[in-house]
C-alpha cells in the first residue's frame, strides 16, 4: 500500500512528457554541444548560401584586397555559426 501511495504522489509532481511533435514546434536551439549534431536543413541551406555568396562577391572585388578579405571571412564565419543550430 505504501508503494501505491508513493506512485500516486510521484505522479502528481512529475512533469508531463512532451511528444516529439511538441519538441519540433519549438524550433532550433543554439548550444555549444549541438555543433556536432545534425544541422536543420534551413540553416544548412542558409550557411551554404552565405558561403557561396561571399565567394562570389569576393571574386568580384579582386582590385580591393581588404574588401575581399572581409567578405571571405564573413562568409566563413556565417557558415561556421550555422553549425551551432540543432533541433
């Protein structure tokens, strides 16, 4: 009987379990641990687009080496930062 009372009392204080759908609705989270987890598709596409656009713009500015460097670094940083997002 004591175990039944403990189970009933414990059940009242337990947080309800979240369904996988509820977790998916919360969106992407940014954490240091999530760098090695799979990146959501929208952030992967965003990072690849930033990297491609920076390479294209850096190639157009061959006459300005400082501008090339700034654009190239910003594209690399953008690609790197998108890896921190995980679902």
